[in-house]
């Protein structure tokens, strides 16, 4: 009889020990070895220049500088506690809230109106859409100088227009009067923000099924009811994304207000971001300045959380989720309450449109159209509708285009003509003196060279690192991919006002302050997250089977990325390159804080330095503004559809 123990010992073979590489694949993911090279550059920049500065800001906010001894003293949360009794801080927060809420409300209503008109039948619709998007491409410094010139009580164009129309009797100090300054800068922020709302809302309107609107019309719904019960629900998630993105951007506004008023007059337009800059950089009180900047961090965290959740929302998963959470219940209650408010707000408009409809029906019965002329009557009615839409768009067109007109005509005037206020709205004589003086008597060409160098290098770095990271996050399996994607989205939404103070100190420690390196290494902190987020959406749309087929034939992962994925993603790469270059070209805050040498100034800082006290050489400033806007305008003209596509994907897809 065979020994059973002997049989078992012969059947059971000893297993080979698992190799180190297999263990690592089990722990870190199947593609960790190649993924690390794709995401490492992005991770290093994000940790070194975003995460660590943010942590440093928190630590710094708990300190204060003893000016007598020059030592930094730990004070715990005392800097934050003092804010709630500090009159300057309370006024700055009140100004910030007022500025944000009014700007947001007006931008939303105006943007929705323009988007609705552009989404209807309209001749030259593409041209009108391009015009409405022009303020978005104009550098912030150009916007500030143009409107500051328009508002000028002595040489500006607004007072003569309003006096000619009989609206005002004497010139007004739009930016020097504490009662008018806030409204004036809100109007400029609205002008600058209209394109963003128009672009994303128009994209949302195009995605709504026309059959739903037609069915509602057949059922007897008025135009107001169709908008209230079909269009608005269809735009729900786009509206949430647009409002939250704009709220974050507007609440943390710095450059536009700083350039126009410096926070004055008498603190009437001083926002929290300007106060934080004055405390930290102006007074070298890094601790209190960081506390001011971080005081809004909880609010930003809540907004970024909801925005990230909305942008990454998967409708199919949400539909399959049968277990409502506390958050979803609260959202339903808020949605129901908002619905009631909207019903009340839309009721007068609904009654008005119904009344107009009944009046039109009564007139039609009183004066019936002969059967043979019904087609002509419909054509005439359509022309009337188009005319009414164009008339509704006309005031907005004037509002959008007038600053461009003012910059151009002022740049071609002589200095005596500007001072004497002769022929205010047309150059007489037409001259190039301002351009000649600008090139000859200022460092404009040096500033131009610096802007081209910094914008080009930072754009190349940002797009390369973003493409590598986006590919890894969409194609490779490794531990931490989901966390990294979330962190990219958060940094995409994180305002620069929260980290510029610790970044200044970090760059000082590295000896990079007042050098090209200070801008080249910091610009990717706001360029890369957006570029990565957009490219993730594009890479996901490229069939993975193309790469798998190439790798089956022997191609490496890097070869598949370089030869297959990147060529197919060329439109996306172009869009993010243009967007990154435009943002780097226009950037003001970091360049203003990190650069002091005239020979290293970029164009926005150079133009700002031309204003010395109350002396404003308007002719040269407008000439410089026009030349600064030309490069991005040319890029925009030739690549508009790619740039618009990139912003749309970044704003509403993920």
C-alpha cells in the first residue's frame, strides 16, 4: 500500500518566490514603472510650487515679525482672530462681496442674453460671436488702461458722450469719487467677463435637444415657459460650473482693480487680495498678510469641492445610484426652493409675453392674411424677429467695441490734441508720433522681448508636462492616479492670491526673485493644471485600440504615445498651447510681485510703470496697449475655433 504522505509530498510542488517587479506591480499598479516618468515632472512642480507654498502659507500665517529685533515670533491663530476686529479687513471683505455678487449677477444675465440671441437665427452670427469674445483675449493691463482712459474726467470719452446725451450736466470722477468707483470697476469686470459666460452658455444651449423645445411649443408653452422649463433645466450643470468658476475668479480679483484704482479712493475698491498684498509685500508683514489671504480658504475649499464634484459628475452613475445621500437631499430641497423663486421671477415676463401673443392673434384675426401671401407674411415676421434680436444686441455691441475704438483713435492722436480735447472721437491730424515716441523713449522693445521669452518657455514646459501627465492618467494603471487627477483639478481652480506670498518667500530663499527663472518656474503652476485637464478629455476620446494594435506589433508605450496619440490630439495641443501662451502673455500678479528690475519687466509690468503718480501719457499708453494686444489678437484670429474649443472642453467636460 502506497504511503499517502509520500503521494501528497510528490503532488505538491513548491511555489517559486514572487519577483520584486511583480510585487511592485501588485502594490503600485500594472504600469507604475512607465507612469512615474510621465507624471514625475508634473508632480514635482505641483508639490514644490503649489502644495508646499500653500502649507508654508498656513505656517507663515501663524507668525509675525518683530521689527525691533528682526525675529519671527509664533503667535498661533492670533493673526486670524485680529481680522474680525480689523476695520480695514472688514471693509475689504465687504468690498469683495459687493464686487463679486454684482459682477456675477450682471455677467450671468448679459451672457445668457447674448448666448440666447447668438443661438437663434441671425445673419453674420459667427462674426457677432467673434466680436463678443474679444474682451477675453485683451491683456488685463490693456483693459485697465483703456477703461481708465475712458473714465478720465478731463481727457476721457465717457463724460462727453453722457453730456452730449443730456444724462449728466458736468464731468464726473468715475474712479475718484468713492460713491462711483465701485460701480465703475464692476462695469469693467463685466466687460472683461462677458465672453466667458457667453462662450460656455452658448455651448450648453447648442447641446439642448431642439425637439424638446418644439414639443413644448406644440403643447402651447410660451417663449418664457420654454425657457423656464426646458432651457434652464438643460443648462443646469453648465450654469453651476460657470457661476462657480466665475465666483472663484471674481472673488480673488487683483490686477484689474489694483491697476485702475489701487484700492482707492479711500479704500472704496480695496479688495481682500489688495489688502493681503499691501500687508505682506508692501509692509513686509508676511504673517498677517498670509492670514488675510488664507481667511477665504475655507470658502474656496467649499466652492472647489462642489465645482469639482459637478465637473466630474457622471450622469449614468448618478442615475444608477439608488441610495440618496444627505447632500443629494439638501440639493433637492434647494433646487425646489430655487424653482419656486424662479416661478415668481418669471411670472411677470410670462404674463407680458402672453399679452403680446393675444394682441398679435387679435390683430391677425382683424386683418387676416390672404392664403396666397402667408409665406410672405412668415418671411416678414422672421425678418422682424431678426431685427429685434439685432436691436437687443446693439447696446451690448457698443459696450464691447467702444474701448477698442477708444484705444485705437487715442494712439493716433498728438499729445496737444489729447490735452486740448479737440476732435475727441477722431484723430486730427492722424499721426504715428505716439508709436515713435514709445519705441524711442521707453524700454518697450525690451519688455516685448521679455514677454515673448517668458511666455514661450513657460508655455512649452507647461504643455509638454501636461501632455505627459494627461496621457498617464488616461492610459496607464498606477496607484494614486485618481488622487492626482483630483489634485490637478483643485490646483486648476486654486486662485493665485492664496499662494503668491509664500511663493515670494520661497523664490527669495532660492535666489530667483527678480529673474526670468522666477516667472518661468511659477507660470506653469496655473498653466499646467488647465492644460492637463483639457488634454485628459481629448485623450479619452481617442480609441485605445489604436495604441494596443501598435504595441502588439512591437511598439513601445512611448512610441505609441509619440507617433499615434499626439498626432491625433493635435487640435487639443494647439488649443492648450494658445490658451497657455495667452495667459502667460497677459499675467500680471506674479510678474508684478517677483520682478523689480526694469530690464526684466514683462509688458504688463512695463506698461504699468509708465504711469508715474498722476502723470498719465495717454497717447503712449494707448499705443503700447494696442501693440501689446496685437500678438494675442493675431493668434486668436487665425486659431479661434481651436482656442474656443479648448476653453469649452476645459470648462464643461472632464
